[in-house]
C-alpha cells in the first residue's frame, strides 16, 4: 500500500496534464506528492477501505492524517502533546463515522461482505 506524505512545494502542473481523479482532503493541510509504501494484509487493507468509506475520504487521506499526527505526537514538545490530543479526537470521529456508516460500508465494499457482523 502506498501513501503520499507532505512536501514543501505543490506538484507541478503541466498544460494538458491528465487528471488523476483524486478527491480533495480537507482534513490534511498542504500538498502531499511524495509516496511512501508499506505492506498490509488483505484484511487490514479492507479495514482501511471500510474506514475510508465511512469517513468519506480516500485511503491515502486516512493514512496520511493518522501517520502525520502520530509522528508529530512522538515529540515531547507542546506540539507533540497537541498532536496526541488531535489523534484522540480523530479516533473518536472515526468511531462515530463507523457507527453511522459501517453497515452501509459492509454492503457497498465487496471485500467486507459477511465481516464485522
């Protein structure tokens, strides 16, 4: 699974460049045009897809938000403590979204049929 991470500069746009169809992610500040890849099991990927569906974000948007705040939370500074609080708030938001839309996600996503019941 690949996930974009923060960059100082926005990605270059060229005349006639093909659009990728990525959705805007208001939960993430700034452009993310660098890719980081890591492995997930099929079950973990499906769980991330389910959460992304419930939050109405892309898979990479969900993962970028979690990773960015988690890394910031490892610092012992005030910013680190604030990031830790933001992670807790985001977890609550995710739980609420799954509670509201989890059943719909299970029906909509092919890999989730028969799971989480």
